[in-house]
């Protein structure tokens, strides 16, 4: 019996180091997965805030017929980091939404002093801008869709 005991102890001792190494590799792999998922969720949260800001500006522009200064300012504050979270296409799209909203606001502000043909031109321009904004909710969803999917 004495000859068998050291052999088992030697075998178990030899297996201990690889077992510990394997456990360390598994723990590290799990930590990498957790970190990657956390990053996806953090990016989702940051990107979704920009989506909400654009959706809100579009909604205010269409429902009330024009955005307020506060709504435009809020949009700028919430979307200023878009170039770091999205590709150039999405950042340019957000700038286009902002510019159209400003144009709507300008048309609204100019309306009071206009008469005749100038007023008709203003109404037509504002109508076209509002039509543009009315189409944007689906376009906005499409542009943001690939960035807001959480695939694990």
C-alpha cells in the first residue's frame, strides 16, 4: 500500500496545476464576455439617448408645427457626441434633422410679418419641411436600427 499512495499523490499534484490554469482561463473568458456585453449595453444606452432626442425633435416639429428654442438647444446638447458613437452617415443625418427643424422655426417666426405671395411661399416651404419631418420617424428607426440591436 505504501507504494501506491505516493503515486496517487504525485498524479493529483501534477493535475492540480493544469486544473488551476484551466479554471483561470475559464474565469478570464467569462470576464471578457461580461465586459463585452457591458460595453454593448453602455453603447446602447448612449446611442438610444440620441435616438430619443431626434425622435422628440421630430415629434415636436410635426405636432406643434415648429420646435422651440429650448427643444433645439436640448437636441444639440444631447446629440453633440454623435460623431463618436455613429458613423458619418448618422451624424450627418442628425445635422440634417436639426437644420430642417431650424428652417421650420424660421418659417414660423417669419410668418407674422408676411402677406400675399411672400406668405404663400413661406406656407409652401413650411409645408414641405413638415412633410419631410413627417417621414422621418421610420427613416430614423432604420438609420439607428443596426446600432440599437443587442446581439449576444
